[in-house]
């Protein structure tokens, strides 16, 4: 399976290369609009005595909402920002994890930032404590001042960045709620692991934390051995409140597991985010109680919002549990009266339940709210309204028409 995945990736890259090659041969190119993934900022750091650059990704609907969002801090942002942003966006869109702000940190000198003590073969190494101080006293305040953030933070790193993620988990566990370390380069701090990590873990505070790390089956025996040693130290010394997972990726080497490490880590850490369907079928209050109980696991109060409700009812509608979806959406629309997507999705549920007049009323309200708020989905709401009117009047609707379920 892994070989097939890599083969597909190679084929895709080859096709992309051919496309770019042919594109460059064109004498003239059409004008296109920009496609923006995020923004970049430069921060003057007093702690590091230098300028640092960050990338910022904001989730869909961020500017149309006053909701607060948890934050992913991604080291080696220049290498991993684009696909990690897409990964988080995709998982959040199907309610496998919360929508999150992503801060990609560009590291000028990885040896300096990630390695906790000087190593002769890594020039400038040994300044990870200073880098941590930069995060805690300069970057966190910057992000929390200019963006709507929850208190939940996740740290993601790979290779030397994974080493830093583990070092921070052990030595500064209060800074983040979740940690992902893909193929961590622990070989470089093997003596530190053996000498201090066990006692450090024993003294960690009993606060809920999640941790996911990987190693490839095709990595060197030396790298695997020190990773196993750290796994064993965790087994004997980790506090009960640390929910950790180790994944041995049998067919991967050090370079091939980065995407899978991040993806699988996010899925695992946020595995309880999606409301089980049996709970969803018990109605609005059951969904509300589920997220209230989940708040203690993730370390912040999870506020019910229109997007969460829409994600739940989308599954109910797909499973043809129309009455349950309608009951939830009626209560949600009262709680969030300015949400056009909730009214639209209530219209979809009514329409699929053959309650066309009620569907028409909801599509009208969705279109009205969307027009006021300049909602990007305004045309879809009005299309749903146009087609339900046609159904009521026994006129033809467009071929292959199906009302669209949307989220804010």
C-alpha cells in the first residue's frame, strides 16, 4: 500500500513537471487571480536578537465569525506549511478535528533552535531553550493579540523538529496541549533521554496532554533503538494524564513518512472530535453535553457553534435521519439566528422529508441572511430557493439537482 502510494506520488510529480515545462513554453499566459493560502509576517525578536518570519493560515469562515480557534504551531514551516494547512482544512471540513489556525515558523538555523545542548557536529547547536522562550514570550502573545484564539495549542515537528517537539513535551509540558513528532531525530540526544527524561516525566504535572510519534521500519537500527528506548521510558514514567501513541511505520524510511505522520497524528489526537451517530440521534442537548465533556480532554471550553451543528446534521441527513436533523436544526437556528447555513440546511432537511413549503421558508431566510452578510454561498442559497419553488409549482428543476448542505 505504501509502495503504491509513493508510486502514485511519483507519477503525479512527473505529470506536474511536464505541465510546468509545457506551460513555460507558452509565449503568452492568461491573467489569473491569486490563490492565497495564508499570510506572512516578520517579527523582530528581542529574545533571539534577530528577525523571524511566520506563515499564518486562517480557517474557512474566520472573518465572518467571532468564534475563537485553537492553534497549531508548526516548526520548519517553510517545508511543511502548505500541505499541513490543506490537511487540517480537509479534516476539519468532515469534522474529524476542530478548525484551527496554523502558525508556520520559519527556522533559520534548525540546529540552534531544535537541539537542546551543543553538539560538535552541529554548528551553533544548543539554543532550544532560547527558541522556547521566543515562543512563550513573543510569538504566543503576538498570535493571541491579533487573532481569535482558544487556549488549546498543538506543536508539530518532523526529524529535528520532532526532536524539539519531544524535548518540549518533557521539559515544558504546559506550553502545548498536543504534540506530534514525526520520525524524531532522537539519536542526537540519546544520552539526555537516558539520563533525564524518566525523572522529568515523573515530575510532569497531571494535566491532560496528547502525544503522537512515529519511526520508520526502514530507518537505521541506531535511530530505531533510541526511539524504542524513549518509548519504554514513556511506558514506565509518563503521567496517567498523558495520552500517547507510538506508530511503527514498517514500510517507511526517514523521508517518506512525513505526510502520514502528521495526518495520522492529527486523526489520532482528535479522534473523539466527531460526535458518534448514536449520540447525535439523541438530539441537540446530547450534542451540547458531548462537547462540554470533551472540553476537559482538550484543555479548553469547546463552544457549540453553527459549524459543529452543521457537521453533525450533515451526517444525519446523509443517513436519512431527517426528523432528528430537523429537531436539532430548529433549536440551533434559535441559538444562532444570524447563520444562513443553519437555515439552509434546515431547508434541505425539510425538502428531503417532502415538506416543501417549510423548506421554501428556510431557503428564503437563508438567502436573506446571506445577502445581508455578503455570504460567499449566497448564490447557492438562492439556487436552492429557486429550485424548491419550481418543485412546489410542479415545474422542471435543473437536471441532477440536489439541494446543497453548507457550513458557515
